């Protein structure tokens, strides 16, 4: 990773002619860990044996969270593991549909989400760039009720390019009508969001929810910290 280049770009955030702020979705605007945790609770109550002890319910939830791999595991593979492990009688489609059909009730926004979007929308154009399936990511965006804040929403499946590829960031800037050098990207993945954005010519702010010891000049743990930078 060309880390020195990332340092050069981010040092310019407070001096560039900033026109646009772009966001990642999962674990940046959507608290995905909390959302998936709520989904696990729902699933255990709905489809698991009703005679499970509290200890068994905790074990089942821990198993699902671990095998979810922060959302990177294929849904079919994840639910096949769950069904085999716990001897469930339903199929994977039922479990997947349960996720989609209940997102409106389960989606958990990051703390300060609406406050920060209102604050930034008064000053900049806003964009959203996310890897994932169109149906899944659109469901999350709708469940959070944030679609109208963004002048550009780019979902990787729709454009055939995933972060950290330069193209997906540059496409978002083009749709916003701004140059990459006039834009800053905020996301939780150093590789996909920070490094990807910087390589495309944007500045980047790292939402480091895990409190990593990796040094980076613009690092936040909550959205509200953006008011101190932007």
C-alpha cells in the first residue's frame, strides 16, 4: 500500500476547495453490527427451536455474527451453515427473505447520522458509494430514510466496479459535477475506502470504529467528529 501518498492527500483537506463529501454505507452511515445483531435476535425468536436456553441463544447468535464476517460472507453460504449447525427446517431463501423483509424495522443508524447529514448538506454536495447488491443496499438506504440527502448514489453491482477501484469514486464525482481533488470520502475500511479514494485523487477520512493503532492524520470514531474537520 502506498501509505505515504495517502498521507499527502489527507493533509490537504483543510486547504482544498472542498465541494463534495462522499460516504460509504455499511459501518459508516448504517451501524451494520447493531443491525445484524438485531436480525439475529429476530431470527432466533422466529425460526430456532423455542426451547433453547439463554446460553444456547447466545451461542447461536455468536455463531451467526462470527460467520457473517462483517457482511462479507455470501448469504447463501452463511445460512446453509446456520441451518446445518442448528438443524433448522426452513430453507436459505426463507432466512434471506427475513433479512430483506425486516430491514425497515432493524436498520440501525450510526449515532448522529441525521444531524451530520443536515449539517453537511448545507455546505456541500453529498454522495454515497457502496459495494454490494442493488436490492440489498437500496433496502438499507430506504430503511434509514437517507436517500434524499444524496445527489449521487453509486452501488457497485449497478456500475460493475467495486471499491477500491478508482473508477467507482471517479464516477461518483462525475455525477456530482465535481473534481476528485474537490472531494473527500468517509468510510470504515482503510483498504476499500481510504486507500481507494486517495488513489482516485480524493482526500479521505477514516471512520476507525475498531480504534486501530494504525496512524492516520484524519481518523474519527463517530460521525459527529466530522464537524471538527469539515
